[in-house]
C-alpha cells in the first residue's frame, strides 16, 4: 500500500514516534471504529480519532443538540441547537480531516440493528450515558467478540476500561463482570441529574480515544480487564483488576436470537406507571389545596421552579422526615429520576398518601410552558 507525501505530512509528528512509523499509520488508515453517542465523551474521542487518521469512523446518535450540551460537547455551537448530533459532528470532522471516511447513523441503537452495525467495525467506543444502552452494547460486543472501549462520567469522577479485549493467558472480561445486575432507572444519577464538570468528559473521552489507538496499532498496554478511575478534583487515578464473575447468574444472551429478544429498557425500568404524571397533568393540579409540590433537587439547580412549592433536596429526604401538608404529594427533579427515588423513600415509611412524580421532571415542565407561550403568541 503506497503512502503519499501529503498524508505523511499530516501525520508526521506521530509517524516520527519510536516504534510507530508509516506501517503503524497504515494500520490506522485501514481501521474502522464506531463511536456510540456523540455527546460529552463522544465529541473529544471523535476529534482525536479523526485527527489521528482512523480511516473509517462511524457515529451513531439519535439525539439533537440542546443548549445544556454546549458546556461539554465541544463539537457544537449555539447555531447547532436543534440539529442532529451525529450529522453536525460529522460535518466538523470532515472539515478537520477530508482524508477519512465518516458514516452517520441517526437511528436509535436497538436489538434489531446493533449486531449488523457492529459487525462492520473493528472497535466499538461507548460514549452513552444510560444503563440500558450500555448493557445492549456490551452484550453485542461479547457475542461478536468485538473490543469495547467503555467510558463513564458523573460529577467529578470518570471511569474507563477495555472490555472483550485480548490479553495473554486471561479470559476477556465484559461490563457484566463489573455490574452483573442492571440498576433500575433512577438508582444512579446521570449527568442531567447529578451534573458533571465540563472538562471531565473531555479528559475521559480523550483517554478512550487513546485506548482505541493502542488497540489498533498494537502499541502500549490497553486497559484490557482493568478499570481506571480518575478524580478531576484531586487528579488522582486508581485501577481495579477485573476478573470474570459467575456468568451462570448473568442475564447475558447466549446467541444472536436471544440478543434480539432481549428487552434492555425493561431490565432497567421501574414499575412506575401508577405514579407518573405528565407536565400537563401537573398544570391541572396546581392550586389545589390538597396538593403539595416538592422540588427534590439540590439548592441552586436551574431552572428555578416558579410554581408554589417546597424544596427538600433528595439527600435531605434520606436522613430527615419532613412534615408536608396536603393529602397528595407531587415530586419534581431535573429529569424525573430523583423524584421517583423520593417516592420510594416515602413508600418505605408507610402511609396512605397519594404520591406522584412528574415524568421528565422540570425539563418537561419548562417545555410544556414554552409550548403554551408559543401557542398564545400565534393565536
């Protein structure tokens, strides 16, 4: 395979590295990497994979850019709000490096399309932020024997590991060996609920890109069967050695047919149909003297809730037993996760009160009110 001078010039600084050279650059040129999620982790990973010269990069994300993304998802600008992330990310990468191929997928990743999609790539990078998709990605990679570069962030701490990777004299470990049982929705806060320091996804996403490059080139020692944790406040890192668990108790599919029949959303779902109400239902309840609205977010979280309410952070509810007036309690948080936890706490203490959680939280409430205002403006 020939290697023209213009490409040599672009990648000359890494080709000069000891043990790298043109043959290693050609490995990158032939490689195919799929990045699942073009968010806080995916954005920095995509930038460095494209800049390094990975020949084919796939981007799958069914979300659109929102204003709250801009604090950490550095491929996007204010002008991109409302546009598909995968397409906008691809446009930026194409301007960065016209010599690579970029495949864009704006569909949601499901059991119907995952195996066929993953089969076309050498390495999968997980940049998602929800557990149902993480387990889906892991199980597909385990079935296809694809190396999976995992990353996760929350508040000031991030994690990274390589699952299903090859290591001499060691059995490959996958995500279920670390977390055998999927957590229920709301048990562990995501970035929308718990927040995240903006630079942290940049650090972890870049480290994920580094692991991908090591897997492709054969240089260095990838984090196979190891979990690295990084604390942004102290700059401390520590590693955990991962070993296979008792897989007889896992719910991992044994073959492709079993994979396609899996319901990953249900595995992480809480049976909450009886306690969920919509933003429009909340609007009808406001003003009823028997209703007490309770914001369980931490003090200082935005947007500010402007309807009559009490504020008791979830952390306070876990240690105190506040007294609320009214026979019906309506809990709100940022996205609806912490409010479900609040219901669980009060249910465990007994009592016959009706309790509801606003589906989608204050974000859904704000959208509902914005639609009402727009409708008034156009009527």
